């Protein structure tokens, strides 16, 4: 059964910074910061678009692999999702 995992965008960082999930699981990002952020995959597989405070974005991972992603506005904000 698919599991929903959560990633908080808070303090100019993704928390958790590294998340290991199973194929078919969904990840929901929530922006808890005052400034806008994105969750954008380096390989282009997912892109939240601009998330304002309190907004969420969900994506279901259907392929195993390591997905690195970042915030398009803040290049130092990077994180990884490992799909097994």
C-alpha cells in the first residue's frame, strides 16, 4: 500500500534533507517559510512551481532511483529522495 511522506520547507531548507521511500509512494512538500520556494527535480521529473507560504505540492514516484532536487530561487537549497 502506498505511503505518503512529508517534506517541510522551513528555514531555507528541505526537511528531511534525504528521504528513502518505496516505488509508488507519494511525497508532499509543504512550504512553511515566509518566502516562496520550489521543489524542482534536477532531472526534470517533477516541478512544484512556485509555492507560497502554506502551499503544498505532491508527487508520486513510480520509478526506482535517486532523485536530487532543489529550489529554483535558492540554489543552496538541495535535497535527495531515494526510491527503492
